[in-house]
C-alpha cells in the first residue's frame, strides 16, 4: 500500500498509508487543525541489469 505525505500551511507534515482505490477526502492537521495538502515528489528509481553503468557496488 502506498504512503502519502501531506503538509499544512504551518509546515506540519503528516504521512498516511492507504489504498489508491480509496476516495480522496479532506484531512486536517493533527497539530493545528489546518487543511493538509498533498506533497508530490518523484519516486525512487533503481536501474539494475545489463546496460546500466556500475561504479563497483
């Protein structure tokens, strides 16, 4: 199940693990009560196998 990260206007961060199929709903910050907005970031990429550069690791 993916983990989603949210941030409020006061920079409090909240992580939640839930199914992609679940409906999106409004989440309020547990610390200040502000509405949390999703934080978008690039997923980690691991390139392995033939054809990818190796630095000895």
